[in-house]
C-alpha cells in the first residue's frame, strides 16, 4: 500500500470542505454575487404570482398568509417538512428567508430587499416584513452565511426546475426582459446562466468565476 486514497474516495468531498479552502474575502465576493441574483429573482417570483393561468407559488405548494408587516401585502410560506411545519421558506416582496425552528439557537437565512443584503437571522420567529430588529441580524462568519444560503438555495433550484417543466418555453426569459425594462433595475445573469452559476455555487464554489466576468462573456458572444 502506498498510502494514497482510492480515486473514488477523493471525489467524496462535500462543498463545505471545499469552501473552507477559500479566503474569506473571496467567499464574501461570491456571497455578494449570490445576493445580486437573489434580488433579480425576487422580481421573477412576483411575476409567478400573477401568472395568467393562476398563482404559480400557490400551485407549487406555498400558502398565502396575511403579512404581519407592511400593509396591503401578502406573504407566501412553503413548508419543507412533513412534521409540525417548523422548517419553511417565506417569500415577501420586502424579504425572503429560510427558517428552521426545530433546532434551538439555529441561525436562519434572511435576505432584505431594500438593503440588498443577506443575513444570518437569530429571531425565534420570522421578522415582520419591513421591520427588522438589528440585534437579530448578523453578517457572518462568512462560512456560516454561505452554508445558510445553501439551505435557501436548495428549494430555489428545485422550484426553478419545476417552473421549467410547468410553464411554456420563454416564461423566465420574458420575466428577465421585463425586469430589464424597469427604470431602476440592474439585470444580472439571464435565467439559464443564473441557474448554472447557482448550481456551481452550491457544488464547488472554489472553481467559480464572478458574475460580472460571466456577463462580459455573454455580451461578447452576443
């Protein structure tokens, strides 16, 4: 025996092991790219609510509940377990989050739209959209925020797979085009490229290129 690991075992690293090899500054940059893509995606989910043939979020299994924060708005909640419903995603026009209240002192994931930032959230219930206690919001450690973002990303990617199967070709592309026409919008990656980037962000962030570099490649090939 020469002490080398079998080739098959070498490939059994988790993304969490890989990400520990990244400098914190690099991981922060990737988190900013992830946040920009999430900001764009918030618009897409809004379009899904007014889909001509019915609310796609509700069709996917989200429950529409009255918002406890901003008036005249709704919140959508999707349970991620078959138990007491204490693991779920919430989507609101002002924020989006992944919450797991099955574990004590669990750090939740929260994106706040007007701040254009993602946070680790420590509240014992989801925040009221538009009202955030600064004592419950944390920027890091970066590795913890990355891992929390993956919990949110898991359902996001599954949902986009479902959208691709459940809507006509071009639905997301049309959403992207509509978003690009908004006066204050700043488009990021097109939908298919966005999903590809997010899958790599999840599987092996050490091999990624920045979103802005990917955008330059797309524009130069157009």
